[in-house]
C-alpha cells in the first residue's frame, strides 16, 4: 500500500487470555485505510479471536484497539464503525433478499426511500440485481454469501470484517469469489479485514498478510514477499509448498553465501545471509524453482546453473511419486543421499507429463537466487 495511507485500525500490545490459555499474545500492528488485509494462520492460532476483538465481541485482556482514531475499550459492537460477515453468513431465512439487506437500515431508522435506494445500490455491487424477492432457500451458497456482503455494505462501515468468508463454498466457486471480493473491495474502497486458513485465498486477495502462529505475528508482508522471502521456517512451511533442508552456513559474504546440506552438498546463493559462520540453518526451496532434466543433460544443466560454482546447486535422484494435477505435475524424487525432494513442472503441452515416469533417473538444478536461508 502507498505510504501516504493512514492507519484505520491500530492494534497496540493486544493480548487475550481464556483462563490459562493465551489466544493472542502481545500483538501490535496497523491496518491501513482502504487496504485488503488478511489474517492468515492454522486453526487455533488466534486469528479469529483477534478479529472478534476488533468487532467488539471479545475484549482484550491487555492492550488497546483504536479504530479511526477512537479507543474502542468502552465502545460496544453496535457502536463501532465496523460490520462483520460471519462464516455462516447469518442470513435471515424468513426474509427475502430486499428485507435481509435493508434490515440494519430499518433498525437504524433510515427512511423508506433511502433504504430502497441503498439496497438497490448494494445489490448491484454484489451482482444480485433482479434477486430482490428471492428467499434464501432458493439461492446457492455463493448467492447467500453475496446477500450477507450486501447487508454489511449497505450500512457503509469504515471497516468490513470477514470471518472465513469462502470456507463453505466449493473449490470452483471459491476461486471465482476470490476475484469478486478483491474487485468489490477495490470498487467500494472500504478497508476489508479477512480471516482465513487458506494460503491461496490470502495470497490472491490481500494487499498485506499477517501470518499468525501461536497468538503472535510470525510475519507481516505483501503476498509476493511472504511467498518469496519467508521470515522463518514456520512461514515458509505454511505458505505454499516447499522443500526444507537442514544445513550449516559455511560462507556468508555480501554478494554470496553457501550452506552445506547433508545429502545435497553445498547450496549456493547469490546474496548474503548475515548469519554467524557455522550456524545451523534451514534452506527453503520451492518445488517450481527446480528444473528437471533427463539423464545425460549435464551440459545443459551446467549452462543453466552458471550462476553457481560448477557442480553445485545440482542433484540427482529417482522418481518415486507422481501426481498429475492438470496444469502441473508434481514429482517426489528420492535423492542419492536418501532424502526426498518435491519438484513441480508445468504442463505446457498435452504431452509434457509423459516426459518422466516412475523410477526414472533424473537430474535437477536450481538458480542461486532461488533458495532462501532461514535462521529460525
């Protein structure tokens, strides 16, 4: 997000304990006005508890939550400038779409004419024009979700909170709604704060992501930085598929580094690490950044791996598993040292997946800018 954006939500040293269990542990972060912010993490990590504290359904044990410049400590949920879309959508089954969407406005005492106009505007935003008289049981899951979104947007909140908004949808509809939610947020300009455990969902929608682990922020970054430059082993392992190898840092200079990994030899990088010499580290290497070759392609491999010293960032092994996934094929390859490495390969033509098969001997290489060294 542009640096000129101001925080709409400020979370300051917030903790939440339930008895002896600490659900949120001293979290501080800013959420900027107009951004699509995602809280990502596994079940039980504290992300939903943090969202509920922003909404006012839970109160912090310690710390402060400020929304639009106002301390929320004594502000009840219905007085906060936020609205929440629940995982279950919570659409009233006995009301049609118009009545569902206009419910909050009627409770707030808004005039009938304004309600009519604002409901129509909200339904157009979520692509439900023409569904005004439809009952919830006559609608699909995706359509009911749009009703819940419209009911929140019609109140014109400064922040829209979404708790696992796509989890009840099937895979194809979920992928479609990821694009629609991003487009909707861009159109209305409201700050969206979403909770999810789905990494693909987070990466596809967010302007920034806070990865939560055991009640703490493991990393706060944009989607590409989160994927390409994970701050620690937890983030690397949780966000996307990854190979992680243990090793020792044996070279660390401003423009290069090397890690000695048992079974792989030296892995070279074209940048420094700033870690102590001889330190125990991990090397993270994404499956799609590994190039797979048929036997006898040594010259081609050396040419492609020329950014590393000759004979390094290379490996040989045997294919022990294959998963054809349509757009890619995922291979599990047992290295000569016994380790297993995963390699993904795009199927650019209809016959790409036929290049390799079970028990084939293969060679691999990767560029020196592909691995990431993790110190923790």
